[in-house]
C-alpha cells in the first residue's frame, strides 16, 4: 500500500495483528503519544504509556481502554528532565515487563524559555535527547529480549524537520558560552535525535536492533504550549516561506509515521535513517520542505554525541 502525508495510524495498521507484542511510548498522556498508544492497542498490542504526570497518564490509559476495548494498557511514571526519575522508570520497567518489541521515544519540549533540567542540562537538549538517551539505555535489556522476533527490536526517535534549523554545537550544547535562542535549541535537540538513531544502528544492528528517526509533520498539540503569540507568528512565517504547500496534519496523521516505523514489515532488518510521511526520507542539504540534512546522519558526529551523552548522563549501554 502506498502511504503519504495524509495516511493515518489506523491505515498504517490495517489488517495487522499485534497480539503478543509490547510497545513502550514516552509522552503517552496526550497528542501523538496517546494516539500511537491507541492505534497499537486497537490491534491487540500490550501498550505501556510513560510520562511525568501519573494522573494524566491514568486518564489517557482509561480513554484508550474505552476506545479499543483493550485491557492491556499500562502506565509508568517517567520525568525525562530528571535522571533519577529516568533510572527509577527503567528499573521498574525491567521488573514489570519481560520484553519491549518497540520503544517509541515520543516525548518532547519545544522552544521553551531558557531553563535547566534537574541535573543542570539545558532543558530542550536535556529532555529531548539526554533523557531519552538514558531511558533507552535502561530499557535496552528488554529491547534485546524481543530482538530477533519479526517486527521487534525497534527504537523510534521522534525528531522534526526543525533539525534543518541547525546542526547544533557539540562544544556548547547547553548554551553556556553562547546566547540562548529557543528555536536554535530545539533544532539542536532534534538533530541530536537523528544522530542518536545513527549511532544506535551502528552499535546494535548486529544484534537485531534497529533505530529510526521520525519527522511527524506539523500538528497542533500541546507541544506548542511555550510559544508566545510573537513566536507562533514567526513560526508560521518560517513554515510558509520554507514550504509554500505547508498544511497541518491531524493527530492520527502525525502519529502515523511513528507507528509505521515501529511495526512495518518493509523495515525489517534495516534502520539508521530518517523517516517522513511513512517512508524513508531523502538526504538533501538544501530542501526546506522535505528531507534530512547530511550533518544529521554524519557518523563521526553521531559517535561523538554518544560519547558525550554517556559522560553527561553517567549511563552505560549493554555491550
């Protein structure tokens, strides 16, 4: 079946039976994470929704159970801006679950004021990249347990076309020596999501674990909660200039590429690339309406970011 920007989660999963598989989704209480969980649960999957607010997670899980009739929807607390919370989440997950067929690193913060995480990292880089880097390390034993089964052993990292804004500064990722700019920070974190994908593939493809970076498209969710009116107007101007045919996606359309990357048979045995509109994106150094920048796929930068991230978070991946 041919997919495009209008494809929805249910269309991606049409005719699919996910019984016996477990999917772990960060940012599962709302927006794309909640929709990903709903679509997967509707096809029989065991879904684990992770987020920092247990009450909102509980409401999301109840809504998914009601919509799908599934009783295999669980929640787990995880604040990606707090490494202690991330470690506790991973430890609890290893105790509660036997395997994770696919991890969807969906949660993010966008264009927030200059803030720091509990561990002193710049908030966007710390949450969007370092929090997920540490969580993935803690969950890797569960991902490895599922690797080798068809459609399993997958890690999906939500990036964004915002990675085209900047490749980031690996010498100053926390804006300690340069003036903070919210969009530069967001773009840097989204580039980091792609580089993380590249190095995950490099290190773990031989074990049957594959990683994918995903651009969901533009969707009106609470991700934009930090935008001032001026920032929102500036974003719309940027989008209209960079993509004259730009239009918003619905939430089911926006979550479709994540669900596709987590489940599609077409991706079996390969990974390490950037996806958009339920397909592998072109590498393009200039296009502003599609594609992935070469710097986001650079293996040297990916390896350097990985080493930095290990030092910053203190985590060690299974070897």
